[in-house]
C-alpha cells in the first residue's frame, strides 16, 4: 500500500514519481508476459522426463516407490493439490500456475524492501526478477524450482523481517518458511541455517529462540525423517541426496540404479541434461569427459545398503577429485538451464544467451 501512496505523494519530486510509475509499468508488463507464457505453453503440454515424473508423483501422493521418496515431499503435495483443485483442466492448471509465477517476484520484492533503504532500488529489483527469462519460462514445466523460488524469496523476506522486528514469533515464522523451502529443494537448508544463524546470533533471548526452533523442527521434520528411515533406510526428511552423490562421484555419463525392498525391485536410469550440450557454446565445443554407465544396487532392507553402494565407487585420488570438481564447476556456472531453454522458442533463445549474465 505504501508503494501506491508514494506514486501520488506530492512531497516526492516529479521525476522520482515518474520513474516509479515507469518501473511499476515495466513490472506489470513483465508479469503479463509471465502469465501469457504459462497459458501459451501450458505445463500439461510438457509431460516428459522430470516434469512428467513430478506430475505422476504428485497425482498419486500415496506412492512409496524409491524414486518418489528420493525427492523432498512438498512439491509432490503441491502438484497433488493443484491437480485436485483444477481437476486437471488445462486452463485452470495454467491459471494457478500463473498466479504462482507472478507471486514469486513479488515475494523477492518484499525481501528487497527489507534489505535496501531505497524503495526505487527494490522496485527496480522486482522489475528485473519479473522479467528474468529463466524465472519466466520455467513455469511452463512442472519443476520443483517453480515452488522453491517463491518460497526462497519469502524465507529471505521473513528472515530480514525477523531481524528488524526482533522477538521470538517472527523468528519462528522465518524458520517455518525456511523449512517449507527446504522441503521443496534440500539446497535451501544450508542457506536457511546461515541466514537464521546470523539473526539468532545478533539478537537476544537466544535460549527461547533455540528451544522454539528445536521444537518446531522436531514436530515438522521428525515424522518425515522416520518415514524416510522406514522406506529408504536414511534419516533424511529432505529426500535422499546420496543418489546425486553416487552419480557425481562415479565420473560416469549415465547412472543405472536398482533398488531392492521387501522382495520388490525398481530400476531407474538417467543422464544429466547438462552433459548433452557443450556448456561453453558457442565459444567452445568442449564437452564433459564423463563416459560410460555406472551401475549400483541399493538394498533398502539393509541398514548398510547405501554404504555398500558407495563402496562400489572408484577410489578418490587428488587428480580424480580435481577433475570432477572442475567438470562440475564448469557446468554449474556455464551450462544452460533445463528444461526451460527450448531453442525453438524466442524465450528459450533469450534464456540460452542470458545465462552469461550470471558469471560476474
């Protein structure tokens, strides 16, 4: 509401009010384009690979096969609720997905308002994030990041709000949002630990904050950790990251993994999309030296099943460790994002080239 008042506040200079009107107009334009993208490229039209896996896991929330347990739970619940709310009608799926797409940059704007003294700089940040190609095109697919990005912005907003307001309640609210973000993508967990740890250290009443945080984590994460232990032999409420570790450390191009549990077998195989295109194109045709297929068997009935799979990995050497780390860093910093970089679309081409803005 204060933003709207600032647009007509006669105490502000005419040039500043004009700049704010311009930025707000660009935000509306960018958000309108985000909505058009979702309706024009409906997520239901792109059910293959990971998007199909997320959709199938979401509409069958009682699945307990290993692949459905590897991922954190919250995005599956979101997709399940979306399917139930829309009855899988494409136009309704597009509507609610477009709402999520538009809300995300706004939550980051709220964070920027807490972080920056200048409303104008925060408004500029909102404009940039709303127009960001990779953050716009992604919502045409069922991907965990479509939920993680809004939750991450909301978690940062709640954290800086807790830093400003003080008190136990805002701190616990921030922790809850971080837990939700982490239950969408586990990579949010270390970010939350750092952010909330700094706030906790800077403020008083540390004991109450700590006790409230521990209690909330036990209530939310305890049952999820037990669920994972019963079905995946790991105390891990945020999914199973060991599968990615096996793939990364194997040095192979493809991974084939077999899960065994209570007399049943499941077999899965996949290759990272990052390995399918030269990450430095068009400046270099270099491609990852990873080759071959790594095979693993994980006996989920055994407490040592994951450790036995790790034992099949090649031994670490300094040269091998540096090579894998270098390969991983090149793809981290230079690979095009997937699946939203579709070169048959204008937004995909823009997304392909705009990946270079992250290097600085």
